[in-house]
């Protein structure tokens, strides 16, 4: 009977580390998934930054904001509705 109680106590002492291991494993899988998502987002944002730095994109955005090049003449046309 005493041997059974000792064996039960030993098995019980291993229970907490096993539970912690399972929680850690699940957490690491969640972290890996989140890391993959963040890496994909980083790659997408890097491509967007590189595309934005192209001169044609910069010029189009500047023109959309109403800017003109040095030496150009700005015109305002009214009544186009």
C-alpha cells in the first residue's frame, strides 16, 4: 500500500510539468503562426514602400495634391461641372 502511495505521489509530481509543457507547446505554435503573419505583412509593406519610392508614383501623388514642377505654369479651370 505504501509503495502505491509513493508511486502515486511521484506520478502526481510529474503532472504539473507535463501540463506546463502542453501549454508552452500550444503557445509556441500560436507564436509561430503570428510570426508568419507578421513576416507576410512586413514583406507586403516593404513592397509598398519600394513601389512608393518610384519616381512616377511620387510625381503622380504630388500632382494629385496640386503640386507642379519648377518652371511649369499652373492653370485653374472653372466651370467644368
